[in-house]
C-alpha cells in the first residue's frame, strides 16, 4: 500500500481521533462554555496523542450531537478556528471529519490544508437522524474546483449506526466506488463505535479493490485486538481506547496511547 505508507511514514499506520468538544450552536455547548477552552482541550489531546506515538490524527466534531446533514456555518468555522490555533503544533499527517456533511468536510480541508478527509461521501442511509442521500458527483467536482488534487479521501463504506439502503454486498459497493470515484481508502465499521469489525469482511473488501486502495479498520481497535485487526487492514482509526479509562467522553490518556503503540510497533517489527 505505497501511498498510505508514504503519507504516514510507516506500515499499518494508526490514525488517532482528536475529538473536539461541543462547538457553538451544538446543544452541549453551554452559555458558560468558551472557544478558548475548546482550543485548549484540543491542544492537550493533540500533544498526548503525538507524544504517545500515533502516526496521524483525525480531527472531528465528535460532540456536535445530534449531527447535522447540512451543517450550520458556525460548525466548520469553529473547527477551522481550533485547527488554526493548534496547526503549528501538529507534527504528524492530519485529516478532518465534519461529521455527516461531506461538502463541509471538503471545504474545511481546503481551509486548513488537511492531508486527508474521512466522511460519508456516497450512498443513501437511514438512521436516527432520518435519511440522507450523498451526491458524490457534486463533492468530487467541488474538490476539483478547490484544487485539492493531493487530498486523500477515506470513504465510510458502512457508517456506524446508520443502515445503507443499497443492498449490494460491501465488496461489490467498494469495487464500484473504486471505479467511479477513485476512492483512496475505505473505512469499515461495526454497528456502533467501539464494536469489533469482522475480519473476514475487511479481507473480502481488500480482495475486491485495487491494491492501491487502503482498507481501514474504523471501530473496535483495542490493545487486545489491534494485532488481529491489522492482519486484515492496511491501517486503523483509534478513538475511545486512547481516552482516560477508555471512556468515550473523557480526554486522551498519553500512557494508554504509548502502551497501545508499543504493541503496534511489536507487530510491525514482525512483518
């Protein structure tokens, strides 16, 4: 997988989630909240992840619950402010995920010079937030218009929680998208954050797509499962397990990151 190894300077890279606090306009952003505090928490988590040894970071508005299919302008604006304030301290390749709004994700990436994006860029899904239809022809034309030729796109192949109304098998969808959209990577998820991705499913997607398309394990990567996940995946996205006591709503624990990455380095050495 040359491109992903070149971007992250290693085999089987670990991409850590950097979850931003609730942002202005979000229900959880209270009157006594402040953007200065959001920035400081993001800075602290960034350093804990980098000092713990991760290979990349993916910055998302994780606590903008419930997510908007078409974001209010304040959300990507707030994300851009946070990233702008910590940008000089980012030492690894980084990406952005403006959750559930592919167009906002592309435009945010242009504003902050992100290396990659992750998002639900295609397909029709139904879930707690209703149904949503993603027009990837519009997104890819916007990407081209913004001159983002080198921006790598990580497609959710099966987003967490929502159900795909496309009844084709995932390997068939992946093969089709590889041809029509030129996807750089497919993120394979379980039914919810933290749940295990089926290794056989990842292997079947790997077999269906070209060798230069990365297959990424998107959920369920823990210290006791990561070696098994990396046998089937080219990379992994890790979030909750890096938090204090493995609590989704907590901040990053550098010691947990370092212990996890030591296991990953042992695995890489054996390759």
